[in-house]
């Protein structure tokens, strides 16, 4: 009772923005938390929390993006020509429920991901490794329980054994992804989740786990244990039974604070240790150099972002009249390449770099980090050119776009200053071309945008991709393939691009892979399915009494803001 009383006091105090105690880490976020279930964690807001409640078999070593080290495993061996992986699991590890972690929990976790493999999750890439297909059993009738059961098993020595149909050089890196964390199978079954048996596996195929029982009552092996959350506050405490080094920070409080000014004020007072910023242009002016603030700059940017031009818009509310009559747009508005090229020429890339990124930005040629293999700096890029934009609008739909005009409604993530600015730049430049052109922009909650975009409802939105694992395929296939993760958001289907992307997956020759990705990049320039947003130079900022976050140990694969796990933080 005493512990609960203390936690209640902290929660009440946090809501009032009381100063953060030495044993408490307070983070104020601009967005909500879609899920706490690893099986469907596939956004940065959820991942930054789940990675601290749960653990994977292995993780990235220090700041390295390519070196991996054991976490819930202790070692592994590779055999059968690179198709069999056997993992020894760590002993004496407990879940937050008190249950001991055993090999059956790891087997259950991966089989659960293969069984469900919903469109909301990142399980497509582990399914591809273990089953040879991105699809679940509803979409690929060749998937049977026997195939899933054979792909991941516990042997007589208590090892977790994966059997792959084909060699996958990125397999180990995929296992480090937060969505492949080990869940408490006994707790899951007790809560009414999948039984882990053949009897009911088909009823769970493709099931969206976003609001699952484990989302409401997570039980991981991580250094922090979930306490509770509501629409505006999340609370976790250090797990007393954690197998590793006990964390110095005891309490974690995450508050949803949509108002930027409120977040900034709380941060500068010391009431919050970390907050969501508003982009470099705002953060440098409002926060850099201020008392009590540590600013860390020139950090690696391994994300890629774009404006998605959906060629098959599924929400009638965004279409107005649904016609090219000046009062709306047809659902296939962006299917005309001239419209897409016009929008690409209408975005002022340099203005965005100057105004939002304070000059610390780079216009990339492809939706791939420029530090990754496969990136080709020689692929052409669009520049802001009003004359070119006008010319392509005049060609679009046989001249009907220019003659009749259009009204388009575009959404951006609520409280995202960079997202709002992107839309404002595009709106201003497009509307200046023709008085009959109208773009209405409106904010929308992040979780709603994710749900609507994956079903193809959004017309024009800004989305980015952070790597699941350090390989160009994770970006190029995700963005450009007809069956890639982002395909339902943009509906650009190109058979030639698909052929090149699949060929790149079937060769281990780096030069050939690079050549194929360059071909895709050049084709994407011609087809313009996306408006590529300039990539900023990453930075972070936090209160100066926070210890453990630094440029030296920053790893963008670990956490999207600090690059450091909660358990490695302390306060002075």
C-alpha cells in the first residue's frame, strides 16, 4: 500500500508539473502512445517505451549500428550454410509478473509474431526471414501451423533454434528490433491472448494487437515495470527483480503535453528532464544555451522522411466533391505523374533547410540514409521551381486541373511543428500558382493518422522511417515496393521497381545491390511518388543534471531522442 501511495503522489505531482526529483525521470511528449505490446510496436513513440519494458535476444553494442551483443541470449551459433541459428538463453531472468523466463517464452513470442503478423506491425520482415514471405496465413494460404512451428523451436538442450528457408545476412540485426522482444507467455495466455498452440492459431492470424490484453498489462524482462497510464500520463518503476544492473532512476513519468510553450517552460524550470522539441529552428532559439540545458549536436540521422502522395485516397471526407471541379479532388488525384511532379517542384527544399533546420540539413536523392550502402548521391533531385510546377499542373488530367482548380485536404501530426511547416510551405507555393488551387491543412492525432494511413485513407501526409535494422533493404523495400510496408499509404505500384528490389534481396554482392538500388532511385525521381523532405542533422537536448546521455554513446537504433536506454541514466 505504501508503494502505491508513493506512486499516486508522483502521478498527481507530475500532472501539476512539480519539479522532477533526483530518482525520477520526466519526459513530456507531444503525442500519444499507440501501444505497449511488442508484437505490434512499429512506431517511435511506442518503441521508445517498449524497449525499456521488454528485452530482445541481442542488442546493438554501444553506439555501433552494426555490432551486436547478447542481451536475453548469452551466445549463438550459425550452421546449415547460414540457415540455422541456435541461441543459448540467459538463466535466472524473471518477468515483471514474477514468472521465470524460459525457452518456451521465446518460442511463443516469435510464433505469436508469425501467427498475427498484422498490417500494423513490423512482423513482415521477421516472417520473410523465417517463412520466406511477408504475408500472414490469411493472405498466403501456403502458410501452415507446421511451417510456423518448425521455423522456431526449443531443442532438448533448452536452446532457441531458428530454421530459415533461405540465407538472410540481416537476420541477427532483425532480432535486435524492439518488436521481437520476449513476452511472458504464461501472463499472455492468462490474460486471454493466443494459447500458443495449434488449436486456436487461425483465429489470431492477422489480428491487430494494438489494444491487446498485453498492451493493457505488459509483462517484460526489462529494467522498468509498467504501473499504469491514462490518456495523458504513463508511469513505470524500476523492476526490483531485474537480472542486470539495477537502474539509478527509480520512476519514469511520461506526460502528453500538446502545447509546445508548456513543454518548453516545464523543461526550462527543471520540471521535465526531456521534452519533444519543435525542430531545430525553434529549439535553437528557445532552448540552446539556456541555463540548465545540455545541447548535443551533429548526431547521425538514420531516418528518412517524405510527403506521401496517395494515388488511391480512401477517405471521402478528404475529397470534397470528389471531382476536378474546384471544390474537391478525385480519389486518384495523385495517380497522374504530372500532379506528383508539380507538387515536387512546388516544395521549397532550401527554405525548409534554412527555416526549420537552421541550415543544418541535406536534400537526399533517395529515401535512404546517405550513410547506408546503396545510397547514390548522383540520382537527380527536385528543386523548388514555380515555373516547372505550373507547367506540370497545366498538363495534369489533360489540362483539367489547371482549368478547374482543386481543393485538397491534408493532415499533419498534431503538435508537430516541422510537419505543420512542411504543409504550410507546400500550401503557400501551390496556391500561389493558381487562384483556383486550395489546400486545407489540419492537425490530427498521431495514433489516428497511423491507423488511417495504413488503410489508405490519408491523401497527403508526412511520414518518416527509422531503421528496424541497418540494411538498405529496410528503407528501399519499405518505401518503394508494391508490397512494402508503406505501399498502402502511397499506392505507387511499379513492376520494374519491384523486380529490381527483389533482385537486390537475392544477391550478397554489394556492388550489384548498389547498382539495383540506384536504378530504383532514378525511377523514383522520374515517377515522383513522394516529395522527399530534407534530412536534418540530428541533435538532442536535456537537463544538465541528467547523466548517461552523450554524443559518445548515442545510438539511434536504441532510442529516438536520447539514444540511451532509461536504465543507463542517472541524475546528479
